[in-house]
């Protein structure tokens, strides 16, 4: 019962510091989770690449085999770490030149052109393209040649966006796309996606949506084709002004990129800008940060440049949002009245819970005493807050009447009041929590390595790390909720949690053991 009452109070205060949020699309919620778990897919990707690299270390490996393995590694790296991809393709160019194999030389050059285009090395890509004789190019390399031209002109059109040259590069991109479609199997995925893109250009949206929706049903979500098809479908809904479906399919494209470990991507960046315009600043800020990390990892300079134009705007809005949340601390009346109502509800719920418990008379009496103590404690807290609010109101009235507006402005701008109230709140929390779990600190230290135990200062009840795990012991495991409650950033909470886990005797089961304290 005592834990239920305390949790209800903590959760209420936590919701006070959280803005009300509108309904969020399930695809965005799923994307949030995928971003937190993306390291799983990266590790799988790295394991696959390392497996190919090990084959390169075999004794007496032939040049043909080395060329094939280098090509596989380069293709794995191309949209993940473009600089690493360039290294393996350049190694293949040496092998191809040494063997005098023109087919290998041309194939490797085409892969290097795509890689250099991703990194923004357009001059180098152009020089390599000029060294390729299209007339002597074998039929087997024609699809790669057309893809190469298509991608290069696509990147160039993005690079010179809003200039007269952009339309020129886009037109060339479409011409090579038509050439590619003419030599591929009619029902191939690439051809069908190209038909959808052409239908979009003609504003035949129904046909484009039908083709792309069918492709999404046929291919796995973890493939690059799925991500591209979802991205194109999102852009079609954007042209039609259907915002929810645009966001849905752009999120699906971003989810696909995470699963396929495609770091050269635009979906997450586009989502960040869209959500910023819709007022979801926190999510927009998170997405643009992840997008920048991807672009830097891939060495995709064009993406980095575009993100650098958006990031300051979103960052400024995010800082303003944080400031507004801190200003909510001044509304003590809402806290006091809502908290009083919550106490009545909590007492009622606690009473119902008590009837269900099969405990001894002694424990029931003890529980009642604790309940009364907490009711008195938090009613006193409400009374103090109301008294402070009245005192603040009188001070404001007095200074306005006296014409001391400058002094009043100075007083309200200062963060001293909020910091003092925050410190007092932490003290009340610590006292209340330690009354429930008086041996928490000692039991917590038993879970740590002897040289890593916490030694509190004489005036401390709990420190920041212990306070985080006190909330976890109360069942509040979500780092974002803990961050809101303690007024830290989520990254700070993650850092504290990981830092303490690293001190634990059993890191993997540490938080489960924390939950058992006091049982």
C-alpha cells in the first residue's frame, strides 16, 4: 500500500512536468524503438563484413577470389561507410589493372563513381566517368553504367538544388533511368519502381501508389528496395497533401534503412523537418541528431550539408521548449490543487488494495501509520506551496503598486527560486523514499564492487545516481520519465545508469537485483 501511494504521487508530479501530447502514429513509436535498438543491426552488418574479411586472409588465395571478396565488402560498405567502400574498390582497381582485365577495370570504376558521388567527390567521379569508353562497355555492365549515371546526376541535382542546373541534372537522371528500364527484365522490381516514379511525374498518383504498395507487400522490410519504395510512396502522398500517410511511409522508409544499415539516407532527415513544422520538437530534435550521426558515419557530405542547414533551427526550437517546461514550475496552484485531489484518489485506491492483501494485523497497523504519515507529509507540502504562492502574489502586487517593475522582472528572471524549490523537492523525495526503504543505500552498495560503493556526504540522503535507481526501485524504469522527473537530459540518465551498472558485481542482472531491495 505504501508503495502504491508513493508511486501515484511521483507519477502525478512527473506528469506535471510533461506537456500533453497528441496522438502519435504507431510507425513513429516503432521508429523510436528501432533507433534505440539500431546497434543490433549494425553488429549484424559488421559480423557479415568481418566474415568476408576473414576469407581474404586465407592462404594461397587467388587474385580472382580476392577481387570477388573485395567487391562484396565494397558493396556492403557503400551505403554504410563510403570511405571504407572506396578503399576496397581501389584495391580491386589495382588488381584489375595488374591482370589487364578490362571488364574488372570498368566494373570497379563504375562502383567508385557511385561511392565518390555519395561522399561528394563529384570532380573525381566525373574524371573516372570520362575514362570509361561507353562504346566498348560489355552488355553485362550496361545496367551498372546506367545506374551509375542515374545516381550521379541525382546527387548533382540535389547538390545544386534551387539553381538552374538542378533541372538539367534531373532530366539527365530520368533519361538514364529510361535507358536502364529498357534493358532490365520487364517485371523486375527496379523496372516497376521506375514505372511508379514516371507515373508520379505524370501525376498519375493512383497507378504509382498501386505499384509501390504491391512492391512493399513483396519485399522484406529489411531490404533497400523496401526503403526506396516507401520513400517514393511518401513523396507521392506529400504532393497530394495527405500528411498522415506521408509521415507513415517516411517512417517506414527510415525503419527499413535502420534494418538494412543504410546510413546514406534522407528519410530520417525529412521526418525531422516535418515533425518540427508540426510542433513535435522533441522528436524532431532526436531524429535530426540521429540523421547527422548517420551522415557523418557514412561520410555522406551532401547529407551533412543539408542537415547543417536544418539543425540550428530545430535546436533553437528545442531549447525554447525546454525553457517553457522549466517555467511551468511557477504554477504552484495547479500542483497543489491537483495533488490534493490525487491524494484523495490515492487513499481510496490504497484502501481497496489493503482489503485484498492477506497480511498480519501488525503489518496492517504499520501500513495505516505509514499512510497517515504520508498524507500528513504531502498535505503539509501542499500547504507550504500554497503559502509560498500567496507570499509570491503579495510580493508581486506590492512591487507593481510601488512601480518596481524592473526589480520584479529581475526577480522573476532569476532561477534561484526554482532551484531552491527543486532542492527542497529532492529532499522531500529522499526522506519519503528512505522512510519506505530505510536500508536502501546499504543494500544498494552490496550490489556494487567493494571499491565502487557510494559514500554519501554528511548532508546527503541520496545522491543523483541513487535517486535514479530509487525511482527504478519504485517501478519507474523509463529513462525519459526519470529524466523529466529529475530535470536531466535523457543522455545524462543513460550515462548515469551505464556508469553505475559498470560498477556492479553482476552488470547484466543489476537492475533486477535493485528491484528486489526491501522485499
